[in-house]
């Protein structure tokens, strides 16, 4: 079961369709509408009029939180080395179960750097699922805890280091030049504490 997905914060209220202004408070509802989750962003006036009392009684209601809308920065098309966030987004897009441990470790790394915030932790089918939000864009990431054991962390650490160095689709190494072994990173070592405890 893959729980990964990305849902962007809406640029306008779902109820009244008015665009959000910079620094405007808003409410987010997370709903489970089989087979997926759906994010619903609502302005404060609509929330008070239509949703405040009924929110927890809605079918499929999972979570609710409040945020402050920030106008996204302009998009700059720059070629750069892969960052932890771009690799995480690529892994989520791939939706491949073999990358679940690496995605989880990348999310923990980004949380520790305060680039992602945990909005909710839920249990689904006996597994912990973390709902992360990227504060600058409002994008949501649902990442399932793969239940890593201590003896698996070294291999996952190598995978994460390789993904950060080469990206998701690296060139195939030639027989003359074997790929170098990755050194453990402090962020992954810190993540070991999180998963072990």
C-alpha cells in the first residue's frame, strides 16, 4: 500500500472561489474520498458561515488545521543539483513501493530542517501515516512510515545519499568506474533516532 501523494494549497477558497490574499488566514479540511484523500481550502468567512460546526460531521473527515496563505514566489527555471525536496517529489511521482523507505527518510530530513511541517499523524491499515505540508507552497505530502528496522537503515542511508547525488534516473556506471560508496550523512543518522524510538 502506497500512501504518497501531493496536493497543492488552492489559490482560492473552494466555497466562494475568491482568491486568497497574501497573509490571509484559511482553513484546510482533509477528507477521505475512496480511493484517495482530498484537500479542501476554505477562507475564514466561508468557514464561519458554512463549515465550522459541520466539519467534524462530514463523511470521510480525517483532519482540520488552519494556515496563513503566502503568495508563492515567482518560478525561476534554474538547473541545479537535486535537493532533498525535489528528490522526494520525484519519488512520490514514481509511486514505487521500493522507494518508500527513502521517501520516509527524506521527509524526516526535511522536517528536521523545517522545510516540511507535520500537520497530522494518523493510523491507516495499522501503519502510521504522516501528513506533511510544505509551508511556502502549501503542498501536502502523505508519507507512510515503512517501519524500518535498525539493520535496514544503512542500506536506506546509502540509497538516499545516492539519490541526492545522482537523482532518480542516474546514468548507468561503466564497468571501468564503479560507483563510489556513500558516506553516512548526519541527517540520516538523526533519522535513525526517530525511527528507532
